[in-house]
C-alpha cells in the first residue's frame, strides 16, 4: 500500500470517528453531581433494611440541619427490611410519590442478588426492577441519586453467616463470591445512572477500603457486624461518601484576624457576622455569629467520622489570627477555654470543628442527639409499620381474611398518623435548636 493511499484511509477513519462522536455527543447526558436542597424541598431515602436502620440517613439529616439552619428541609425515610427493587416498586405510589421529593436516593441491591454466586436470571430481575423504578422517578420529576450496594463482609460471614442463610452451599457461595457479585451490580448501576443523567454514589469501594486499612492493625476489625448491616461507624462512612461524592459544601465558617498598621485588629469572615472587636498586639476579643454549625454525629459513629476525616473534609471551621506577639495563647469561646495554641499555630490556622469543648460543637451535638431521638422514637417505628404492612401483604391476609386485614390496616393508619405527628414535632425542635448563636471569642496570653 503506497503512502498516499494509507494517508487517505487514515484521514477517512479520523473523519468517520469524528462524525460518530459528534452524533453521539448530543445524546450524552450530564450526570447529577450535587444535592441542592432549598427551603421547603424534600429528600426521600428509598431502600431496604440498611436504610430502615435509620443511621446513614440520620447522619445526612444532621449535616443538612446544621449546615443550612435557615432552611426547612424535609426528609422521608422509605426503607423497608428485606426489600428488593420489586418491593420498592410495589410501595412507590404510597411511600415515595406523595411526598413530592426533589431528590430520591436509592440504596437497593443487597437482597436482590440473593446471597449467592452471580446468576444472570436473578440479575435480569434486578435490572428490570431498577429500570422501572428509575422510570417511575423520572415520571415523578424527581432527581435520582443511586447508591451502589454496600459491602458484604465475608470475613465476618465465615464465622457467623447471616441467620437467614440456611443452606450450606449458599452460605459458602455468599462467603466467597457475594462481595464480587455486589461489585457487578454496582458497576452496572453506575453505568446506568451515568447514561440516564442520574447521580451515583459508590459505597462498596470505600467500605472495603476502610475495612482493609483498619485490618492492618486489627485483623478482626469490621464495619459490618453481621456481614450485611453496617454498624454506626459504617453508616458514618456511607453518609460521608454520599455528601463527598455529591460535592456537598465543605465549609462551616472561617475567621481571619490580622493587625492593622496602627496596631488595631481587622477581623472578617465570608460566612458569618463579626462585631465588637477590641484588643492589642497581645490579645484579641470579638463577637462572631456563624451561618452554620459544625457537622457532629452521635458518639457511636465517631470511628467512621474519624477514619473518613469527615470533620476536616466536610465540616471545616477554622480560625486564623496573624499579628500576635510570640508566645502561648489561650482561646476562650463564651468564657470556656477550648485550647492553648502558639502564636504560630494561630497565625497559620486552628481547626475547631472537632473540638468538643467549643459551645458550637456542643450545640451541634445536641442537634444530633435530638435527631437520633427523632429517628429512634418516630422514624424507625414508622418504618416498622411499613414492614408489618409488607408482611401482611405477603401473607395475602386481605384475600384470606378481609376482616382481619381491615382491623390491621385501621390500626396501622392510626399509628402512622400518630408517628408522623411525633416526627413533625421533633423537626420543629431540631430547627429551633440548630440556629447559630453569637459567640464571644477571646485570645489572650497564657499566664
């Protein structure tokens, strides 16, 4: 083949590829990469027992309550234990659509694979169900954020298999293959989400990564005590990943102080109000009211919060003071001493978001604990009611004994109405508690 012919063919190939890419580019959708919840918006968490646990959902709620205290954002947990994609479809019209969500996160798949080696027929059922579910969400006008399946901890399962697995062959299959099966489901879901222009959050990778890292020091470590359901630390990892991968706002507040040429102080913040500034080269006092509180989780979730560096990465609250005379300084907030720092440390940056002594940390912790109470006393019992209803439907009680079903359903509706009122009352209290307060900062030499 002569050089001219080769050049002609190469040029035609380049043109053909360019045309094909140009034709395809118009069809590609941009995936969702953020969750933008404004005042009055609703976020629905749709899922199975891992959502029914009311933990990662609770921790995400904590973030929004404290990061956007000026907004009334509504949350609805739509998790039911044992659910697969088909089950979520069955209750979509009653458990999702009436809430008119702006966003719906979807965490399904753990049950859909049936805890065994990959089976194409089982996967096809999952694919069909998830596709129909995505179509239903599109029709509702909601923004979809799919969350990949979580980790199946085969090391835990080798000691204590999930209690619902009875067959020894299936126990062995789950132990050796199920984490990989979930990876396949997650990869398909990610590609599907991207094609549809939906959001996707990888959970399997981070949970496996953090588990492996911790096992370098403790081979028995787990984030998933029963091999399937993450504990609070695991749910903290999940909440962080949802926020991180959806590019949530990382900053709580930043205060920057520096001396002016005349020796007085300049104190400013891009996300708060500063007033009543006074001091000299050896001391500084000012009042600061932030627009948000730090993201703080209940104590049981501390490990997950720490290993993801959630405070630094997702809740940065820093103070910088330049111009102090060399020495050691005490930092007080509202008269409470929260730490001793050198002039160099203060001049660089001090991060306060994880300092349990600060009044703002304690206020945020109170919000988290009140929300934990809300989930324990209202949200989780609500999901239990939905789980009981699912059980009655599976028993076909309505067909077998209509009168018994009518009695059950009447009691169910009354309890759901009561729990929704309890939930709403907690939300009012949380909103009030989450409002930032003006704090007095004092920097003075350590005596």
